[in-house]
C-alpha cells in the first residue's frame, strides 16, 4: 500500500481548517449560549431558593403569630372567666344582701302591723269593756257604786306606808287641799261619806276638794301634791294596757 503524502497533508489541513471554523463559528457561540443558559438557570435556582427561604420565614412568622394569638386568646378567655366569676359572686352577694334587707323590712312591717293590730284590739277591748261597764253601772244605784269603790280606796290608803300617809297629811297642812275625783258629781251626803271614810283610813281630817272627771269612768281617786291613790276603772284599764304592753315588749325581746 502506497501513501500519498500530499493528499494526506491536504486532508490534514482541511481537517484543521474545519476544526478552526467549527471552533470559531460553532463551538464558541454554543458554549456562550450554554454558559448563559447555565447562568440563567443558576440565577433562577438561586431566586427559587431565596423565595423558598422567604416563604419558610413567612410561614415561621405566621406560626409564631398564630401561637401568640392563641396564647393571647387563652389569656383573654381566662381573664373573662375570672371577671365573670367575680361579677357572679358580687351579684350573689348583692342578691343575698337585698334578700336579707327585704326580709328584714318585711319582718319589721309585719311586726309593726301586728303591734298596730294588737294595739287596736286592746283599744277596742278597752272601749268595749268601758261600754259594758257603763251599761252595768247604769243598772246599779250610785250609792252602791260609790260604796264599793270607796271601800277599795280606803283599803289602799290603810296599806300605805307611814311615810306616804305623812306626805298626804303634809300636803294638806301646807294649804294644798287633797282632790277627790269621781266620774260624776257627788251629792252633799256622798261627800260627807267620803270625808268620814278618809278620816278613818288616814286617822286625820283633811281639807278636801271634790272634782268630777268623766274619764274616771267609775270609781274614786285621791290626788295629793306628791301622792295619788286610785281605785277606778280608768286606773284598772291603764294597768291592763301596761301589762299588755309589757307582754308585747317581752315577746319582742
């Protein structure tokens, strides 16, 4: 086999020229394009990574904000429950105080009404007793009535202490007449009977001044400057009313 060195040389030159042309007009632009595409791809990947990192940061901030909102909500709910409990206790306390106040006022009103009713009953009973007594007395002779009450008055005078009798006599001795009060005016004879009975009861004659007072109802009262001795239905009624009032006070206490 014979080698044509000139043909080989020309072909070699052709190959070298082709390689230079390809490198000059094809490989370099392609390499530049590939480099630019690679650079663009790297930039896009970098932007995507930055965006992904930003998204992660935003999500982390959102999770943190959500957690803070949840904690704040729980705190507000707890505070609201605490305030509601305090308000409930205050309302219950106020309700209890109001109920106690209303109960106390109701009990006081009931006690006042009961006292007023009892007083009205006592007053009505007193009026009825006076009316009944007056009707009964109207059927009795005045002499009998005077004798009965005068005897009772003399018994009370005899039961007085010596000091009390001395006060009555001293009052009469000092130009202060002793009053004899009856429901109706006494006749001259009745006045003399009263005078004699008092002399026997007190042991001395006293200056007497007779006076009538319908409020006595029935009976006789002796009134000195410092001493009053009564044997009358007015005194009995006052004593009964006082006893009833005392019983009412005892029940209240």
